[in-house]
């Protein structure tokens, strides 16, 4: 499956209209997706904005990383082979050190039920794949800098 992201290599988060002095310290972001191309593309976008990025290719790998790493924001795919994003979020909520960390779902699933389940479980947001760089940064601003 080919991943298409709208990413302008000549721009950065600092070009975002709300950036200003928001980046006083590097925020930590965890990306969870079973597609390596999506992980790499999101990491490129986030690093261009000055964020420290960790990656996990599965829900279980993410839970292992969360034992030693406390991100400020988590982006997670919904469809993953070992543990879907909804189950992952329920498990994250059980880890006291990260239970209040905003989780944003990234998914190609665009239906009312999936969005409702995400909202009911406490997801901070829901972005559709392919993601757009501006949507990613506006979501970060909304959940980390507002």
C-alpha cells in the first residue's frame, strides 16, 4: 500500500501561523503504525517541526516503549495486526504515567462508528490518511500549545 502525504519539504512547523514562541522546549511524540512508510513519513514531518520522535510498529511495541518514554502526544493507527488502536488506547489509559497523554488516531477508516468509538474511548482527535502536514501541525497546536 502506497502512503501519500502532503508534505512540503521547504516548510517547517515554524512557518505555521501559530508557531511563534510555542517551541520553547522540544516536545516528545510517539507514532504507532504498522506501515513503515507511514512511520517514516510522519517522523519526517514531525522532525521538520522540531519535535523529538519515537516510533513503534505495533501496539505491543508501543506499550513497551511507554514504560520508559513519556511522550507529550501520541499518534496511533487504528488497524494494526497485533492490537488495534482502540485496544491500544484502552491499555494506554491503564498506565498512570501516560494515561492523560493525548492520543490522536490516524486512519483510512472514515465512518461515523469508528469516530464515535474513538471519541468514547477518550481519543483527543482523529485524522484521516493520507494526512496533510498542515492538519498534523494544527492538531499538535490544538493539543499541546493551546
